[in-house]
C-alpha cells in the first residue's frame, strides 16, 4: 500500500465515513434527525455534555444503530423467497417424502439479534429451522436465515419471533411443514446498588421457544421427534422448550426481579420518556401499542444507572485520591514482594458511542509485601463497579481502574476482557468476539517477567457472572 500523509488520510477517512452513511440512506433523513434529537435529550438527562469529544457523534451513531437494527420493518419475505425456489423432482405435494427423496431439511445455529420490545435492549438469538419440502420445491438454504433476519430486525419478544418466522416460511415456500426453535439470551444488568450487594448476580435470562406449521403442528409427531433429535445431537436441551401456556415476560424489566430493581430507582424523567417514545415512532412503531406502553419508562430507568455522578468514593475506609501511595510503596520496598492476582471481577457498563451495553471481567495484578495479607476482593470489585456504571469506553475504564488501584497499591497491572453489544447489533454481527485492554503502572511497566507471570495466572476460560 502506498504512503499516505496524515492530512490526506484524515480527508479520505472523513469522506469514507460520510459515504458509508449516505450509502445507508440515513444521514439527514427526518427519522434519523428525530432520533438524534431524542438521544441528545437522553444524554442531557444523564448530566452529560453533548458537545464533549466522546459524545459529539453519539446521537448519529445511535440513530444509525437503531435503524440498522430495525430494518426488518421495511423488508418483505416475498422479495427474498421469490427467485430462490428450485425444482426438485420426486417431492410429493402431500407429505414431501416421495420415495425418500423429500426428507426433512434442517439448518441449525443461525445467529441473529433483536431488540426487546419491553426495554429496547438487544438480545441474542440462535435460530434452528427445519422444513419438509413439498410441491417439487426446495429453497436456497441462505434464504432461511434471511427470512428469520427480517423478523429479528424488529422490536420483538421470543415467541412472537418464532411464530412469525415459521408462518413466513410456510406461506413463502409452501412446504409440507416448518419447524422453528429459538434459543434467546437477554442481558440482565443489575443497577449499581444491586451489583454491590449481590456479587453472584446472574447477568443473562435464557429462554427456548418453538413454533410449527403443517406436519409440525402436532408437537408429538414423528417429524418433530426427528427434528428435535438433530438438535439434541448439537447439545441443545429441548426439554426446556417453553409451552404456550401464559407465562410472565422473560424481560428482566418486566419480571419480578426486574420490577424490584426498577422500583428502587427514582421515577423516570418525563422528558426522557417522551424522547424514547419519539424514537419508537421514528422506527415505525406505535408507542401506544399495549406491548410498548411501558417501554420508554423501562429504558429510561435502566439508562439512569449510568448517569454522570461525581460522588466521592468512600469504600472500606479508603478515600480515593487522598491516600498516600508513597507509604504503600515504602513498606513494600523493605520486604520481598510477591505478585498477587485478583481475577474475574465482573463489570457492566454502557458504551458512550452507541448507548449499547458491554460487559465482562477485570483482572488485577499487584505486588504484595511478603507477610502482608492481600487487599480485600470486595474493595477491588467496588472500584470496578464504580467506574463501570458510567457512560464509558473500555480503554478509559481500564485506565481509571488502574490509576485508582495504583493510588492504594502502587505497582499494578489491569486487564479488562469484554463483550460489546455494538459488535453484533450494528450490522457487524461478530458473535462471540471479545476485546481485551491492558493498563500497566509502576514496576510492571519495565518488568516483562512480572507481566508474563500475571498474564499466565489468568484462566483460559473466564467467569464473569454474565
């Protein structure tokens, strides 16, 4: 690649960003502008300066992410399925099993995401689709995923999503029957107080739902047994599939635990609630629809966990920023020091660029004088939570934790491992990807052996509680 000076690079980068936005057909559109204005109201309600460097483009980023994540409202199944049906001789119109040529077709492990209609937080979907061909028709396999994506890219709840995908494929392909099983995971953020009090907080709500048409309408049919058997082969516990009996909402904002958390917060800011309702309208939804009536309040109450506060940190007798780090270092210099590791401290945070959650674990290493007990884990966890519950970027979060711990302990190394919702909910769809950031202060800065020892102490499989 040829050399490119900094000025020309900046110009090309800016032009590229503008072109990308124009290609999406978003920038300047009334719906996008309305969402941008609403996001500014939300940021101001959090006590943030919408003109500070990290937030200047947040309203546009959020608008683009939301419109990308709900593009299914403007897509039609027939546009995808038409032209993707192929003739296959030997398929019987009635059962699709003529001479054994038209057996069950199953596509498993299709990754999607959707936005929860109860709280506007994204949730992950692993979709499994089966159908029995009929009428001498089979469909291109990629179209099964694309049809599922149309309905996933709308405000949803799991059972309705399964039903809509099933019926759309049934009427689009006209098979002998369609079966759909969805594994859905909804992130369950605690609020700040709950995070401090409940270190074992479970950060995911999981549900397994199904839908069937045609030969799959009977849940006890042989063809269902075959389909579920192929899912069991992939390690899916099909016994946990929810029945269609009325059940309480799976969303944490509507569940008993979610209601308890929400009730501990102040009433939602009316201006912020109206702003979220405006976002719903801009996405093509009706905020008065019964499933959406409480959604703006749920979203605002959750968002207020990350309001900009300047509370002085007083934890376990320490007043951060006022301790004397030289005292700790002086004591350590008189003794042989050992590296102590505190691993898998869970955290939850909110990306300030897209207003989307990210979460993971923090590993902290520090030198401990021989004969002295290590610092309490609860104190380090409190520091992590304090900086997590703000609008953040992972790089800043890592640095802030390192600087605060260093003010107590001196030499410190911090590793943060996180999964970012924005990596799956903006069209990138990098499911399972994670980001690691490192901050090194004091002796760790010039001691490669010490850094290596600490990194080797981090387990291959971390447990974040989420």
